[in-house]
C-alpha cells in the first residue's frame, strides 16, 4: 500500500522549476491524506498561480498516479502572498506587501521593458500589482503602458494611480510634459521619487515593481537604501560592457542588503524577420556566466524582436499584446521565478509586535 512517506519522497525527487526546490522543503504541503488508494494533497504556495495552477495540478496528478496502488489523486493548490523582509533600516510602505526593484548597470538594456511586462505577467497570475516609474530623467512607462493625462488627487491629497490593464501605475511622466528635460541633481531626484512612492494611494498591492534609474551612482545607491525593497532583478545584455555594469548593480544591492532574485538577459538572440536566421549579435552566455559567478539564477533570456518595440510604442507590452506568443510566455516564466524566489525569503514580522505608546495623563 502506498503511504505518505512514498509520496513525500516522490515530491522531494521532483523539485518545482520555479521554486528551485521541492514542495516538502519549501513547506508548501498543508495536507496529505491517503484512504483506500485515494490520495488527497493540498498545497499552499507563496506566489500567484492563476495561470500556472492547471499545469501544476496536471503534472502532480500524473506524477503521484504512477505509484502502485494509487487509484485516484485529488489536488488542491492555492497561493498566498505575504510581506517579506526588507532592509533593517527601512519600513514597509502602506498598502504594499513587497517592492521588487528592476535595475540595470546602464541604460538601453531593456530594463523598463522588463519592468512593464513583469508587472503585467504577475497581474495575470492573480496578484495585485503596482508599477512605479522611478526613472526620473527618462520616464517611459507612461508611453509603454498607454497612460496619459495627470493623475487625480484623493480627498487626503494623495495621487490616484492610473490602472492600465489592471496594474496600479504611477510615473513622473504623467506630471510633466513629455519633452521636458529633468535637469535635477541627486537630492532632488531622491526627493521626487520619495514623493511619488509615498504620496500615491497604493491599494492592497502584493508586488510593487519599481523601474529604477539606470546606473549605480549616488542616486541609485540612495534610493536603494531609502526604499523598502524585498528583492531586486538585474537586467543586462550579453555584451561585455553591459555585463560589467550589471555586476556593479549586483554589488550595489549587496551593500544595502537587498537580495538579488536573479538576472534577466535581454537581446540574447536576434531572429531575422525575413529569413528566420538566428544570430547572437551581442555575444553569448554572458548572463549565465554572471549568474554563476554571483550564485544567483538566470531568470530568462529574451530575444531582440521587432514586435517588442512595436508593441511598446503602441502602449501595449508583449504580455497583453500577444499573450500566447513566445515573448509573453518567456515573461510569464520570468515572473513566476521572481515571485517564487521571493516566496522563499524571510517573512516580515514587524506587524506582529505591538507598538508602545506613552501618553501624558
């Protein structure tokens, strides 16, 4: 007769591709019951699974169903997103459980594109998602997400985020003319971002994706210290120069005690739209080598595809413009890995402890 130990061992031998570990080690099993060959398994994952749920259930039913004496398998899967720990000096933002910073060592590597599609992929998986365009000098999310017009103010003088495609979004690009040059020094940039972050009425957000300014200078370091970040994603291209700067970004987050959840390699391969020839014009294997050197995961490799640019210019990123396409599928894979990696990080227990208030009577 099949027993719980057999099933648990089977699950241990087949780790989840997004968690990078098995459900037993991840503490995801909430119930495992066996009666007369009928197996009932309940899993609770720490990341959104609206799209992934059906595929995962089918895989587990096939896996467990191969065991001897198993007559039927009933699987219940749920996702519960909690707040995770941030830097010791930072406090969680009201209305937001987790902030994920999307960063790059230099501009032009597709950081903003990744941020927009990552936000949309997480939203499609069932999470409540926010997107903050923190690239003060070159805000692009308004155009990419099809937003226009200034945000409205609430009764408590906060900004109401736009909601393109169901994502709560805010960008300084909504507050200024599109052609206005932001000739600001570092302290002004930091203050502007703090205002956008704190003065926006975020509502029950599971993940707030922040599109950081490119680079690793004083502005980026200060923002990384002041914003309560649960994890960071580094975007690069395979090119040696881009990789050098991306390594600096990893080092920057290490200094401020922000975990790097992984690396996204953009423009990995160019496929000719006329003949289909694939060519790695920016080099090959750079992202994988960097991930190996720093002990983090290569979350995904994305192509240099004209459709990505065309869709963004039209205000409809790949995940919503072509949700069944290969590019969108790649972003879904990256989003699941990011959320799953974050789910394994330490939880935030600050809300558990009572606050002591001293009053004069």
